[in-house]
C-alpha cells in the first residue's frame, strides 16, 4: 500500500477491524519509511452480474430497478418494503450462487414472479401482466385460472 505522505510502499498494519456495516475492513497502517499513520479500507471484489435483455443488449444488474418494479406491483397492497427487500435479496443470492455472471431478463422475470407469488397473488398477477405482455383478456384469464387451480390443489 502506497503511503499518502511519502509515497513509500512499505507499511505495517497497526489495527484492523470491520466497519459498522460489516462490508469492509478498516486498517490503520504505519509507513515504515516516514512513520506516519493512515487508514485503508479493504472490500471484497465482486464481478458484476449482467442481464441480457430480450433485444440482445446487456446491462448491469440493478437491484434498485428490480426493487422498484416489485414495489409498483405491490402498490396499495399489504406487502412491506422489508418483505420486498428480502425477496430481492433472495433473487440476488440465487443469481450469485448460480456462479454465472450473466442472466437473461426472462429468467430474472420468472424469479421475480416466484417471489411475488409467495408474497401477494394480486401483485404477482400485476407483474405477470406487464412482464408477459398479456395481449388480451383471455391470456390474462388463463394466468388467473392457473393460479386458482394451483391454489385449490
């Protein structure tokens, strides 16, 4: 680690502790050359998750965009933000643990629908109607019928 005071590259760690959020390690270092102390932060390097869209373009996974879409589906429903954040955590966890650095928007949409179905059936149908682009009332009714059949079985 380069000393910000003298530019030397030799330093020793004097103190090391996690930050309050637990996402980083704070290290107090002392430069061997000039003896001055400075602080560094260590973070886990992650590979960003990429989402392949229907049109073939690729975007970085955006947790906030996913959460906002789910919030819109749950408007005026009794679904807490905490429950939605846990659902997004679950989706993100599944993607990261798949060990793939790219996911199709189709697969991502299916994961969202699975999570919404667990939380609120109306929110699930709202999301599905946009995601699956229901073209008419019959496709909408087919989805509702499937939902009712699964609920009654």
